[in-house]
């Protein structure tokens, strides 16, 4: 039975028992999807790197689910993840021309964890798979490698199901998984940074930048630090990644101490993408979201700053925070 069948029954002269049965079926269908919606948005987001696109993908997945033959569904969660990932892969391919015309570096869209993911254990798992650093690494994979990595490493689906999802042989999928895993491993930090240290460095950095203390900022940066900023041509941002502690420190301090801007800005710390980030507000509106990666010495090795307003709609405004 599908939702279309349910609708036909509702508009027919079916007896009350049948009408009640199909209504219960439709309700069950909707409840099963709603129960897994957060997981599906997360799956799509890991593939496309955009909350808006992920939401669209999940809406399309609902349409597919409502028309599916339930007799062929053995595992609802796995089935929905496979549908969603396949649709997300299509969306990722459609993004190609948009990415090619994008002004400056492209960074994934910041995402606030859903309420169901707010407990410490869920946040820890979330940070491992949707941190800005991880998403940037995933951007360097081919679409098929990225989808395979998400399905295998994040959701632990069997290779046979991944092969069915992607329309590839199981041997080909195993090779995709091997390449993706090796690629991610080579680019992932090989150390874990203490959250307390991360928070302390973030506070020191923001305080030093806003006070105009270039040397204090430099002291917190690794010599080979890289800054990637995404303005999308709609906000001021570096059109190419910046390299080097001195250069980056002076660039950031110049922005932070600009009299026309600094007086309007308010900085807040917030958990975004499962990790500590800083959010800059211009009045009530979100101006920027920034992330720091720290090296094994506790120095900032990478700075990601998202300023494109189209990518900040999921971050609470200052009024919403209270």
C-alpha cells in the first residue's frame, strides 16, 4: 500500500473499517518518516554541505517514501538513508555549475545541531562527522566517494546496500570506500584537542583581535596557519586562502578594529557543526561564523570564516538567543 492508494480509498465509497485502516496506515507512514527525519537531514547535509539543499532533499525523500511499496522494505532506517543519499548525490552533481561560478572559496553551510542531537554523546559523534574541517575534506572527494564514505563510515551500511544505492558493483564500492577513507585519513588531524584548551584559545584570540594586539594574535597562530573565508561575493572576504601568522593576524586585526564595524559587532561563542565556534553579530543579524582548528601544540592551524548571508540563515539571530 502507498499514500496514493490511501488517497484513492478515502475518495471512494469504502466502508468505515477500510477508511480507518488506511488512515492508520498513512499516520504510521508519516510517523516512521518523522522519527528518522533528523538522521536523514544529517545524511543529506554530509553529502551536499548545505542545510537548505539537505532540507529539500529530505522533502523529496518523503515523496519517494510515500509512494514506495512497503512490501519491499526490510529495514526502514536503511531504506530511507539510501533514498536520501541517492537524492543528495543527484543534488551534489547539480551544484557543480553553481560551485564553478562561486566568488572566492566555497565553505559548507554552518549547521546548528537539532534538539535530539544536543546531548553530550550525540554532540561528540556529530562533531566527528560534520565538523567544518571534516566537511572541507569531504569536499575534496568525488561525489561517489563522498556518498560511499557517508554511508559506510557514518551509517555503517553494508557494502551490498551501498552498491545497490549507487548503482555500482560491490567490488567497485569497496574500492571507492578504500580511496575515500585513505583520503580523509591523510587530511584529518592526527590528534585530539582538549575542549577546554580550544575554548581558552578562542577567548584569547577574540580578545586579542578586538584589542588590536597583533603580536598576541600571532602568538596564538601556528607559523603555517591558513585562513579560508567565504563571502560568496556578497560580503567582504579574502578571494583566496591566506597563509602565514603575521599576514593573517594583521588582516584580522584590521577588520576587528575598523571603527565603522567594530562598534556594531558583538561576539558570541556557540556550538555549531558540533564544535565550538564564534558568531559575530551586526546588530540583530548574524554577520559571520568562524571556526578554529588547533595543532598538537595547541596553536591555531586553520581558521574558517563563513560570511555569505545565504549560508547563515540557520544560525539564531541575537533576538532569538535572548
